[in-house]
C-alpha cells in the first residue's frame, strides 16, 4: 500500500511499453487517442503521478517545457485579487498549464519572490501589478522569462500588458450619475501611485466637466481595501453628507464605505447617498451590498494574458504590447 506507483506499473497493467506511458502524458506525442485514454484511466485507477519536473530537467534546455506559469500577485485582502487569481488559474488549467502562486504581501518582498521564482523552471510569468508600486515593473523586467503585466503598463514597452479600459470605467460611472440628475458627486481614490485609480478618476471628471459639473470631491483612501474605505468614510463623513453620489476606485472601498455609512454615521444608501464601485467581484451581488459597479472583464483579461504568453512562446515578430478591454456598468440597488 505504501509503494509508490511507477510508470512501469502502469505499463504492465495496460500491457504496453514504458515509453507508451510516457507518450500518453506528453503533449503532442505520437500515440492513438484510444490508447492514451486507456493509459490515463489506468494511471488514475492505480494512483500514478508522473514526475513532470524530472522530465523537464532531463529534456534539452531548448526543448524543455515545464508548463508552469507563475502568477505574481499581492493584497489578497482585496476581493478583486482573489477573484482575478481564481480566474487566471482556471484559464491556465484549461489550456494545460499549471499555475504557481507567488504571494507578495509587501512591496519589499518582491525581490525575495523573484529569487524563489528563479529556482523553478517556469515557462512564463503573469504579474498582477495593480497593487504594487511602479518600481515593481522594473524589478520584474529582470526576469529572463516571458512576462505579461496586468493592472499597470510596462513604461519601457518591453513586455505586453493587459488592462481594463479604466478611463472608460470612469466615464460609465459619470454618465450613471448624470442620468440620475446628480450634480454633487465625489470619487474615493485608491493608491496614490495606482494607474487604475488615476485613470478612472480622469475619465470620471472629464465626463462630468463636459456636462458642466466641475466641483468634484476627491477623497484619498490611499489603498484599495475594505478598511481603507471604512476609514475614509469616518474621516470625511461631513463631505459625504453633502454629496448625492460617490464613485469608488474599487468594490472593496465601496463595501467599506457602505458599511461605515450604515453602522457609524447613519447615512442611508441609496436614499441619501448613491454608491458605485469598480470591479464587480462576486460579493457585489450579495444581498448585503447589491452594489452598482463597473465590471472589469476578468475572464477576457485572463484569456488575453494567456494569448500574449502564447504569442511570445511561438516567437511571433509582433506582439500587442498594450491590450485594453472594455468594462460595462452593472446596475443594482446601491
């Protein structure tokens, strides 16, 4: 019972050669579909687990493929990061890749994360840069690996980046308030150096200015998370009481703001204050929030990130260095 099942055990069970078992687990290898299915079924029944790392190390470097793709991500306290990681993992697995998580809790942990990454023979990296400072992009460029960034562009234009059209996100929120007849509105900003927050604000105020609304309250939360939304609401409650609507740079900020309004400052939503978030994380649809929000096209972002990696792996001469995908407004009850 304690003996580890080997490829030879599977081969003997099915009545094939050991090399046939190896080909069954190798992408693109010469083996009939029926025989592959028979071998894979036997492997599952016997509990055989192929050692892909050993196979990669024994393959010439120019041909080696581990099928590992590292996902570099930070700030799992923000539900969008968890949502994005789940979607990226699902897409990679659908395409036969194995995601590997590198959780960077603090910006200063990035060097250590990159050092750990160098110990694995990964095929590529998807770096979710939106929650990290701009210097992190340059650090990730030190990797001699195919790299795709999400949430922040590569200033040097050396690596492809996939992002939501954040200016359009701000425009959608502004049009929503304009259609409601609001003239006293505000914006809750995330990171001071956050590209997404900056672009959302710019799209928001540009649209409002075009419609004669030039006095927009900007509240600096400093982060994208729930606690930041709660704290800025406590601090700026007098300003919020003067507004008809507020657009938050993330759903997590909106959740914190809404809970503080209910629990601490007795400001009713949406009767006294209309709230719009940005992300459309699953919690947005919870009965306790029913948050109107600008939905990031997370599945499209994940699929496009994978396509960018594929283009690099295939050695295409022209790779689209900046892909922006359109968001949509999802109207609920907030």
